[in-house]
């Protein structure tokens, strides 16, 4: 058994390996993971680790280099994804051995954090990651608006148009995300990639304008038959974003997000938001007859790869008796962690 990075000319073999992954929503493994080869600007052969046995790829782990925001600083982070082992080679410690090699590599490359999304919590805990449960908001309509708000009658809701809206959306994204530790900092290439990778496979993005200025936007997709907000942003006023959510929680005759045979009324009956830390938005939604319930998201897992480097970057002192994970709990508490699913890998 040899553990190494992917070699030139092995991408098809790698996709053949991942095609054994049974995925929801009609994806084949090959089609799902091929999107990252095509669209992710950080995709490199040297970011893909594999185990080879008798000339055949049997297991893999991929690193997604990202900068995430922590206390308004950009922290080099290694995202972990595409973790898969052929069924006949499972329970032999192969994936764990690859992860150990990947951890060494990420530290050597100056990555200070690592992030992954998991269901096998004990497995990843055994290699240093810890659960980082953040809070999401589950929205559902319980009635009509309590009052017709004059403050929203001048909001124009429309579909996103890249040429018209992207520059202003980037500004809203930066401002709204800045106070939320865990969000990915996007350059131009990652912005472009997010539009190609966020859909499952389709995405709907709507914007709200007031007086000609873009003041809110909302991105949506469907996952396992549920309406999922993959990203949102607003200006100081929460009403325009509430208006967008209200609009999207209404059935329509032509619905690009519904699965075959699924009524729009069923899909649009509820929505999952990726955060539950916007009190003005919650209040604005309640005025529209939309209630928000807290939902814990247990899938996020984090590991502090270099506590000293992270402390220096954040200009925060390490305590003498503090472990790396305890330090991370202090500077990035789970309840303050927000990751936009539009950046998920």
C-alpha cells in the first residue's frame, strides 16, 4: 500500500474511485466531484491524496485551501473533503493513514486551521478534529403579515443578474460576513466558482433593491427535497432581506428548484437558513408571519493545526495551560461559527 498525492494523468482513475460513492439528489460520484476539477480554482493534483494498492486507487482525501474569517482576520485553512475508500478496503485504517499524512502536509504549508463536514464524528475526533455545532434557522409560515409595512413597499425584488448586481453583491457579502467568524474570504476566482458549485444542481438567487441600490440578496438550492438558503446578506435594514425570504416562501407555477413530482407548495413551505444570529431579521420575519426555530448543525468539525501561529495572527495571547482546541473554543466559539453552504466542498 502506497500513500501519495495524485499523479498527472490519474484524474479519470480518481473520478472512477469516487463514482462508487452513492450520493443523494440524483448525482453520480463522478459528476459531482468532476465539478471541482473544472471549477475550483484551488484544485491541484498535489491537493489530492490517494492510497494505491496493486496499481489501483483505493482511497482518497482532498484538501481545499481556503482563507476563513476569524475575528476579522484571514486565517489559512485546509478544508477536508472527498474522503472515500472502496468498500472492500474499509475498516483497515487506510483513510486514517491518509489523513495523518494530510495533517503533516497542511502544517508544513502554513495552514493554521482545518475544517470538514462529517457524520463519522468519532473517526475524525480520533485524528484531532472536534465538533463545532453552529445554529441555523428553520423558517416556516404560520400566518400572514401582522401588518402591511410601509417600510418594505419600496423594495424591488428580482432575479440576480450578474452584470447588474455582482459588484454590489460583493460589497454586501464582505460587510455582512465580516462579523461572522467562519465565512470564506473570496477572491474573484472563488466568487466565480461559487456560482458553478453552489447549486444542487440548480441555484436560485434573488436580490432586493431600494432606490436603485442593492440592499439584500438571497441564494437558494434544494437538498434532499428541502429548500436551503446557501448564503444571504443585507445592508443595515433587515426588511429587504425579510421581503426576499417572504417572496421565496411562496409557491410558484414555474419552479426551477423542485424535484420531479414535487409540488412547489411543498418545497416552499419552509426554508433552512445557514445562521441564527440576526435578531433584526428574525423580528422582520415575524411581522410577516414567518417563524424561526433554532436548529443545531452538528456536521461542522474544526481542528487547530498551529495554535501559536493562529494566536499571533489574531493578536491574542495563548494561556499557559491552554490546549489548541481550548484556544480555538475561546477565539471561535461554536455558537459564533457561520459557514455559508455556497462555499461548501
